[in-house]
C-alpha cells in the first residue's frame, strides 16, 4: 500500500492527477476504459474515497486509477501551460517525481507480498 506512505502534499498531487483525468477534456469517453483500465465512473468512485485509498494489488481499481492517471498526466495527455494551474499547484517535474516515488513504493510493496 504505497499511497499511505506518501506525504499529505504528495497524496494531494495523486488526487489532482486523477481529478484532471476524470474531469478534464483530455481523454474522450470512448477511449477512457482502454487507456485507464477503469471506467470514468470507477475513477470517480476512487476519487470519492480520497484520502482513504487502499492501493493493494496491481489490478485493483484504486491502483489502476492512481497509476494510469498519473502516467497519463506525466507521459500521455497534453495539458497546455495556461491550463496546468487549473489542476496543479506544482510543476510537471514535481508530479513526475511523486509518480516515480509512488511507483517505487508500489513495486516494493508488491515484492514483499508475493
């Protein structure tokens, strides 16, 4: 459970990524499930559970929502600089560092439980 090991600020960045992907115009409905591995409605449910997210298991809805939303923000969708501030109070590089930290923690947790 990597999410619980993040700082409060880092958890908020995770929430911001999921919210931008869910509510933003960056991924159309017809491709959402394919790109995210969860439906828009499932991602909304994950967002509604914040901050009590349990990202246990690589295939869980929470893990997929976190990983794939952050991946899209960091490496997939394009958010113009003038829109970035709508979703984030930190730079894209900072978001990438939080994603890398969560991913490392998640990989470490997965190797312990297998």
